[in-house]
C-alpha cells in the first residue's frame, strides 16, 4: 500500500514538472495545475508516512499557488509527525503571517492556538508566546470570548514557569475582558487567582487591592469568593496558619482549576496546591 502511494506521488510530481515546462506552443508555465499536482503528491506521501517528502511537496504547492496558505501550515504538520516541533512551529507561524496578510485573522489565531498546543509539552515559553499572539489577534477582531480563553492558557503556563509578575498582569487583563463581556462569576475567579499570586509574591498590598477593586463588580461583595479571600487575607496578615490552611483546603480553592480553567484539567497548573504550600511555608519561615 505504501509503495503504491509513493509511486502515485512520484507520478503527480512528474505531471507537476511537466506543467512547469514551456515550449514553442506553450509560452507560460501552468502554475495552478502544477500546484494541484504537488498537492496530490503531498497527500500520497502523507498517506505513505513519508513525511519529509510530503513536507517538500506541500512547500512546492505553496510556491506555485500563493493563494493557498494552508499548504505552508500542512508542511508544518509534516514536521510535527517527525517530532521536529521547532521546525513545525516555524512553518505554522509563517502560515499565520500569510493568513493575516490575506485578511483572514480568525484563521491565523486558530492556527496559533493549534501551534501552542503542539509545542506546550516541550516548550512552555514558546506556548505562552503563541497563545498570547493568538489572543491578541482575536482581541483586535473584538472577539473577546476567544481572546480571554487563550489568555487563560497563557496565564496558567506563566504560573507554571514561575513568571508571576507576568501572570499577575495577564490575569488582570483576563479579568478586564470578562468584565467587558459581563461574565462576572469569572471575574470573581480571576480575583481569587490574583490574590493567590500576589500573596505568593509576598505582596499583601496588591492582593488586598484586587479584592477591594472587585467590590464594584455586581454580586461580588458578600459572595463565597469574596468571603474566602477576605478570610485568607486576614489570616495571612495576622499570621494565622490555621485560618489560611482552612481557606486553602476549602472546596472553592481546592478545585479552583476546574472552575477557572477552560482547558483540559489534566493540563492545568494546579495553582491552588502550589500556593497553599508556599503560603504555609512562608509562615513557618517568617
């Protein structure tokens, strides 16, 4: 089966090369037909699991059919099949730039999101960059629901990377977006995440400010989230380890990832357990 597909691929390449030739009766190369044949060759190579040759065929398709930006992205996917993730991301990012230039930003943002998912298991820093870029594209298109979801992915990875100053900024941006689309329960959750991050940074003032600013959100004052954060801040300020422990082990915080995250729980950062340990350690060392 594989050998047959490889032979078919080479037949399509031969046809493509013929389309590119000129003669006394054919003055111009037939680029469209050549691109079509290279596309067929790429599929044949892909089905035969000859991913390097499939990548080359997709790049040839893109070269002769400049309107088809997906061929570049497909070349990236062939690199992914070979576990060559940096090269895969490079091609996908190139395709995204072409999508943007072609006036299809939504397609670009979705491709950046896919690229982020591909690279996340091996390079968190690059995944953050890709998610933030995708969020920026959606934000520019006033698609805030899509933008805020991607910002959330970036925020969680920033926490895992211990880039907490950046995580705090990203969370504030998330909260602002949720406020703009009037998803106030998610604003409450983001306030909780902000408080945990600021306390981990040792910045009680910033944590307290987040709660105070959230009093203006409809329904926040007196809510379960609000009471928990007020109790946590009081315990932290008074060095009451038992009080902090009770709040950190409450269902609200213990399962916060499942509440806040729109991602697969298996990929979440388990923010609460991390900060719980840090807060209690701070007391014992303080």
